[in-house]
C-alpha cells in the first residue's frame, strides 16, 4: 500500500509547491516590469491620431467645396382623377459652386417658375408611386440646370416632399 501512495505523485504537497512557485515567479515578473528593470514598449495613441488626422485631411481635400442656397417653400395644388384636391408641399436647397450663390439669387425667380410649372403638371396619382420622388427630382434638377446654365447648380436636395 505504501508503494501505491508514492506512485500517485505526492498529492496535495505538490499542488501547494506548484502554486507557491507560480506566485513567486508572477510577483518577480511584476516587480521587474513595474520597477523599470525591463522596459516593455507600451502602445501609444500617436500613430492612431496621426492616421486619423491624415484621413480627415484626405477627406477634406477630396470633398468638393460647395454652397447651399435654400429655396422658398412651394405649395402646389395637384390635379388628379379623384374629386378631392390634394396639395404638395415642396422644400429644397440647391448645391452650387463656391461663390455662385449670388448669381443664383439673381436667377431664383426663374428657378421658382420652372419648379412651379413642372409641379403643376404632376398628378396626385404620379406622386403616390414610391419611386416618384427620384424621377421628379431628376426632372426638376435638369430643368433648373437648363434655366441657370450648365455648371452653376450641382444638385437639388429635397428637404420636404409632403402630399396632403
């Protein structure tokens, strides 16, 4: 029987000695790093900050400069197949080249006229289609660009498109 206990590996005494050895080695490793005997490089935020600054600079350089000119809201009564009249409230902004806002202000009556004329021709049934806004926006932008001349107006940004 005594020989069977020796073959088992020593039991709890080996477990206690292994735990004590792990604590001693862990404490020694902590002390050497904490006291500065071993200098481990710590990750710095500087490369990340530099990369972020470079990305922001690249975005600003790539993004075209633009100005936005708000249009006065337009309220149009739409015709349709049904007996009741419906109204369309339309609010938008025009994206123009930098410095071109004043030139567009001079042409704003023509822009409003072309938008009113186009929207008056739209029927209420046409506006109910989910893809209607995309088609109408493209049509209105093209008409505005014809009135203002090529290159002045870049885009038409629709803020409100409410059918009542």
